[in-house]
């Protein structure tokens, strides 16, 4: 499965894209080897007909499933003629008769629809008059507990003489329409009468269909409720909702998704969100870096697994068994009249969410085996043994290293090498000298292969040799790709320690003439290892499990020990302390009015500095702290608290207690000020060593 094709092509680029499309489509067709697989192509209206021809050739016209127009623009941008607001998804199956498909649904919105113009009241009274226009357009104006319904014809598509009879309703006998029959036998129709499911419209009876009987509608092949990608990081980024629908319709958790045009990584991001495995490909290292960063910094909801719901042990959980999806019943005329069980509908886009858990992206690798002169697999080893080519490659890399340096991606620092000398060694290929504030330092370089990832045994040998030499404090492992078990580390030697750092080389190093002398080109970039730290702090939460305040902060503000003490607070005081714990303005205000006298020079931002929250640390005096809010009592009242005796003690305690005041002053002085104090349950950090 893939989403590809751009709508911003100029004409020559469009031709290039169309020439490349058959190869990518063939790749995808081979990838979807299972008969149940699907393929999606995104394209604009300019080239949709051409892409259809290519896809017919690759997949076969008999395997065409649907053409899905989806809204991409929110407003017209000024076309000369009739403006197109949509892009298109072309959907093909590997084998149409057996493709995997799960029906998705939209919430039914009937406000403004004249068919839904009646309602029932909770006492059973039926409002037989039409709603007012205001009520029809806004159901919130209906009486409390009103059930909206519409009237539906009961005549079945097939005629049965046995179902032609008169139904007694409201003291009259009602026959069916000419050449029509009722949908059930006399006993079934009596059940509908008893259930108050019939109503007269004109000359005939109609079935009363309540909105809450089934308030869903099937997702069809026209998506008018989508918009362009928000906060786009790439020029042709697709909205996540579009990709999500494609995945949920045609895959199950654990299935594999391929996107041969990675871009910003939206397909991989959505696949990761919904428990699908993924492979994404791009020729641009910029696109891959954007996608990698997006995945590594994202957090995902924890969808409850079906095995988890069944109570199985954690080691027995398997995402391929699916999530705990929401299920709804569809009440129909047949289920009421004929005692048929209601149809159960599964909502595959609404799995149960455990809000106490959070996921991050699972392990993945970024692999580069690119070569501008493609080699057959059996020729890779032979090419690697071409010593003349290898020496030329190493000389090009080491020469470029002296001008480009090694860039630390985490801290935007660069280690500049004054000298790089090649060594006659099969493990340590070069030694380099770089400047630091402490003077010149030495580093060894291990150069990985051109056409394969750097292996763990090769790194181990380089570490042993570097430790044996004992005269360097840095070992750089250069490579285009690395095996998953190759990690950064700190190694011990006789005279101190040395760092082992992976360095990702730009693909331009593979071809003579493509290297750039600009240090901003990032030809050599260190790869940091992400660390996940779980926040074990205790938080006060609301009824829906959302964090309100940090317990430790509340304890320090109120001088109450533990959750039990917090539980003993009255509602107003707890609300006050919770708000105060989340507002850094209060912390500064307390420190100031308690006599701390925090001036602009004490704030590490300096005089006149302004923090991202919009607070000027320029005047922390009693009368004008926090940019003119006023004194502490005025600020407390601005939070919505009355100025009564029940809260006066709390304010006085916060202002006068010396330990609290000292603690608040330290926070205000040493930490950057923010309007809202936030704490994330998981944080990514980098262990990439600093080299300046």
C-alpha cells in the first residue's frame, strides 16, 4: 500500500513522475503479494486519467476498486476557471474478489435535514407537528430528553400476498398501499404498534425510525470532510485523516504497509499510531530525516488489545489479534417485528483507549544501501574488495572531513579537524586532530563499507584497537548505515576514557563531485541514542484522568503532607492550590511579596528578557509584578477566588512561610518563566557526546 503522486508538479516534472510510476507500481504490486492486499495512489485531476492507465496495466483493470475524491483545500485560491477543491485516491486491489476490507462509518448529522422533523418526549408523548425551523437547524433547542425520529416507508421490495392485511392503529384499520404489502405478518405488525413504532402520514402508516436506533452512515467514496495537512513539514504532505482511512479500511493491526514516497513520513506515522508495521522509502535524505524526527518525537495513544481485554498475560499479547473495538447495535424494523437479533456493527476507528498509558514509536532502523551504479547482490562482495576504488573512496571522505567537520545533530556543534592522516590499518583507517578549549585532541576513525551497514564485530575490533593504542579520546565510526546493535558508548583505557560515536555519512560521499565544502551541509552527523525516562511523580487528576496539579508542588505550597492531606482540603482550597501549582506567576508573586524582592538582574534571562509565555522579568516589585497584574491578593482574585476568610489563611501561609518563600524564589530565579507549568510523562534525550 502506498500514497504517492503530487499535485504541484510542473509539466516536465509530471512526465518524470509518470515515467517513474510504473516501476514503483510494479514494486508495490510485488510487495502486496498476498491476494488481499491493496494499493492507493494520490494524484491531482491533471494526471488522474494517465495514472489510471498505468495502474490498469500493472494491476489489471479488473482489479480497480474505487476513485476517491477527497477535499484538500478549505477555500478557493483564485483559479481562472472552475476551481478543483479535491485531490484523488486511485484504489486497486491485488485480487478484487478477495481484498481485505473493513467498512468505516461517519456520525450521522441530521440537523437541518427536513426528513428528521419529529421527536418523542420522555413521557411517551409524540410531537406530531414539524419542528420549528430553529429547532430543525439546532437540536439543542428541543426539550430535554427529546428523541428525534423520521418516518420511513414500510413497503418491502418484494411482494407477498400473505402480508396484505389491515393493521389496527389509533382505532382505525389501515391497509397497505396498492400493489404493496407490509414487511411482516400480523403478529409482527402488532409488535410495532405496541412498541409505538407506527405513525400515520397521509393515507398510510409509516415506520418510526429513531436517530439513536442507528446514528451512523457508511463511509462512501466521496470525502468532503477532509482538509489539507495542518502544520505541514513537507511541501506535498497528505492529511493524516486520509491515510488513516486507507489503512483502517484495508489492513488489520500487525499488517505491513509500504510507502515508496516517504516525504514527511505521514504513512509511517499513521501506521505506527494504529499498530501496523511499515516500510517507507525516499531518495532524499532530508525527507528521511524529517520522518525519523517525527517518529522519534511523537507519542501515541495506548489502544487496548483484544488479548489485554481477555485478561491474558502480557507476554501472550499479540497486536495481530486486534484491538478492543467499540461495537454498536443497529435496531431495525425486522429486529422489532420479527424478533431478529439486532445487527452488531464494529467501529474499527474507535478502539478503547487506556489514558493511563502512553506509547512511543517501536524500534526501527534507517538503512541506506544506495549506489549510483547499481550492483547485483552477488557483485557486492567483489566490489568491496576493489582496493583501488576503496582507497579512492577513503581519500575522498577524509579530505572532505577536513572542510566539513563532524556535526553534532543534538547540540548544533561541529568538531573541526585540523589534520586527518590515513593509516595502513584494516581496522583504524585514519587518525584526526581537532581543537577543543583544552587544546588539540586526537581521534581515530573507522570507515564503514560503501555498500553495506557497519557491523557489530567491526566496531568491537575498532574499540579493541583504540583501547590498545591508548592515545585518543574519541573513536568515530563512519557509515552510511548501521546494524541495529551498534551503539554509542564510553570505553575505559589505561589513560582515562574514550568515546565511541556513530557518524552518519551523507550519501553524496558515494559519488565524486557531489560533496559540498559548506560546513552547513552536514556531511558527517553524529547519531544520538534516545533515552526514555518514565516520570514517577504523583499528580492530582480530574474525573476523566487528566492531570491537574503535581502533588509535590501542592504539598510545598500548602505545607500539607501526602495525598491524604490533599484529600482533606475543602473544594475551594484544593482548587486554589491546584491552580497555583500550575501557574508560575503565582510562584514568582509569592516570592516577591514575601520579601524576596526578585529583580530583573536576578532572573537568568537578564534585564528586559521575555520568556516564551509572554512574561517580562523586568519588574517584580510588590505593586507591579507580572507585567502589571498587581499585588498577590489581586492576582488570587483574578483566578476566580473570592476574597473571604476561607482563603485568606492560605494566601497568608504562602506569603509568610520562610521555607516556601525560599523555595519559590529559587524556582523563579533559576528556571525560565512560563505561563503554564507542564510536565511530560516521557521525554527524549540524546547521549551524543559534546565536541566543540
